[in-house]
C-alpha cells in the first residue's frame, strides 16, 4: 500500500501538534492508506508532551522509525535532527528553514517516483525558508519548481464549494492589470484537466466569475468582461471545456452551492473566492495545488504561532486534507 506523506512544516508552529493530535484521535487509522510523517523526531516528541505523553522510538530502521504514543504508533521519516535550542515556538531559525525545505523535497521525490500516493503539507514559515537559501514566495512556487511545472492553479475546496484562483496574493489595485485572456484560459484548462484526472469528473462544469459588479453592467463598471474574460470562456468552450459566464459574483455562489450548478468556481482574485469559501468551510477547507504531476493537498491556514504549544489548534483542516488526498486519483502523467 502506498503512503500518504505528511510534511511537518514549521517545527516551531502548530504542525507537529496537529499531526500528533490527529493521530491520537484515531483519524489516521481510518484512512485507506498508510501515513508517514516526514519531519523531526524531537519536535514530534515535544508535541507529545503537550498532550501529556512521553513518546518513545520503536522499530527504528535508518531514518525511519515509529514513535509510540502510549500504544498509538506514528511512522516518521527523519528529515531533520533538530535540538531543543532550535525548537522555540514561533521562532524558527535558519536550521528550521532548512528542515522545512528538506521535508518538502523528500515528499516531492517520493511522489514523483511513485513511492507515495500523495503529500499533505503542514504550514511553513516563508521567511525562514528564504533565510535558509530557498528563494520562493511560498509552498506552491517551491512545489512547482521541484516538479518542473511553470503554471499551477490554487484550489480551495470544501464539501459544498470548490474555488480556483486566476490571481492569488496580489494587491487589489493590481488585479485588473494582471488579468489576461491567456491567464484565465490557462486556469480553465488546468482546472478542467485536474478535476477529470484527480476527481474523476468526466465533464467538469466551470462557472467563471466576472471581475466587476453586475458583470460590468454592459461596460458601465468596466470592460474586463467583454475584453478579457468572455474571450477566454469562448476559447475554452471551443476546446470542449464546459465553462460558463462571466457570472456576477454576488449571485453565482448561491446557485453553485444550493443548486449544484457548478463543480468549481473560477475566481479572478483571492478574496472573491476565499470569502464565500471560508464562510462555508472555515475550519475544514483544503488547499489543493492543481497542475502538478503529483497530488498535493494542504491545510488552509498558517503556522498559528499564537496557538503553537497550546494543543488547542483545530485539526479539522488537516483531517480534511488527508481525506481528500486519499480520495484523489493519481494523474496518469506521474513520473515513473
């Protein structure tokens, strides 16, 4: 049985305790796949102490061991050997940044060579990774580089709604300038292909949002709809993609959620999609990177330094990311 790999993320954030808490709650046992953590043994043991458990190493073989948490076992591949001096909550040092990158690199390689079914990522600290010499603005760009992919799509998904973003982390004032027919069409192509391959939807229905209020009101509120968005939809439809729009964002989500009118909603900018998504799925949304030759899901939150070490952080997003990764199909384009 292939593994699902969990990368531990920032050793000084909530990643280690989320993993341990998920394991203690029995969530890993109900998955239809084995789970292995790529992380740090010392950090995971420290997380165990949060829940009053002194974990011990058993069945060690090279860099892989099992941590015994009072009878519950967690399989761990050591991607770093940090010490207590490195593990100060909310204060990742350069060694932690290197460790975060190591976890990702190992997981990507195992997914690419077919030794793992999928990777599920816990949150990282971007500043620490950059300080360690990895110049990427975030997880997604790092993964795209390691997979040799130039264009990917960020999808945020819950049980009721999936949203895909044409632009991601940009100032709102620059969004219109960054939009293009080609960028929108690329998003439609990647989303269509990924929903077919990963989610086994033979003809995914993609609802494309307008940028402006009331879909531009026939040019009164902007011309991006006829100039950029409609041509992309027309081109996608000519390729056999079931795309519709441009839809006014203030009404489309109602029909997508309550009348099941779309399998995914294509959004022009970050908050256009994430506000409704998090209204419905604040605790259990999953971040999925579409367009990679591997399956990658992630928690939809950050390192939560204000909660790190408290044991109070919710595991709902990690559990949802694990379930989605287990359910997704491996794309046929995976490297053998």
